[in-house]
């Protein structure tokens, strides 16, 4: 599911990517990568609030993941919070 979402996002199909990530989360709510990628897709839509919620979940599942932290920083920067 996550790989399908990545492919869809690369093709510009944000809605399809989000759907794939949400299915992956329904199958395994502890899949930090699905939460991370969902946050990435939401951020691509400039939905920073929901992106941060998803990224925060990803970070809680994998506390030392630098990629998640970097994506969160990107979201905060989009909000004007540096």
C-alpha cells in the first residue's frame, strides 16, 4: 500500500496517494511510514495542520527518525513558524 501511494504521489495523484496511505494505516495503525507518507501528501496539498498531525503520529511511532523531523520542520516553515 505504501509503495502504491509513493508511486501515485510521484505521478501527481495526491488523492490516490492519500487513499493508499490511509488503507495502509487501517491495516496497521503502527506503520510509521504510512503516517509519514500521508503527512507528506497532505503537505503537498498545503494542508499543514493535518500534515503535522500525521507526522506527529509517525514521530511517536519512530522517535529518532530524522526524515520525519525534517518533514515536520518543512510543515512548520510553511506555516511561518521557524
